[in-house]
C-alpha cells in the first residue's frame, strides 16, 4: 500500500467543506447548550409555580445547637476517651 500525503487529497475528498461543516455544527450546538444553561434558573421558577416544594416538619434535632452545647459535647467526648 502506498500512502501519499498532499493537499490535493484534501481537496479531492472535500476535506475543507467537511471540516467547516463540522465546526459550524459544533458551534451551534455549544451555543444552544449555553442558552439552555442560562435559561435553567428561569425555567425552575416556572416549574416551582406548578410543583411547589413541600414544607417538611422540623424536629428539635434539626434546630442548630448553640456553640456552648457543641463545645460541652466535644469536651465530654474527649474526656471520656482519655479516661
């Protein structure tokens, strides 16, 4: 087999037209993806109107603890570990 590499082979196989077509397609697909990503926050607002987030029950354990109680719990755990 003899392979010859020349610019004429690219012209004969319509290489420039194929590559230009490919680049145009990729450009438009990437632009469409960017537009969709930019519109997602607006679409979520519309979806939230029809499917609102359900309120969940809060429990005492869900409330944030004060810093003093966290420090006391850590201190007790460390003291118990070292004893």
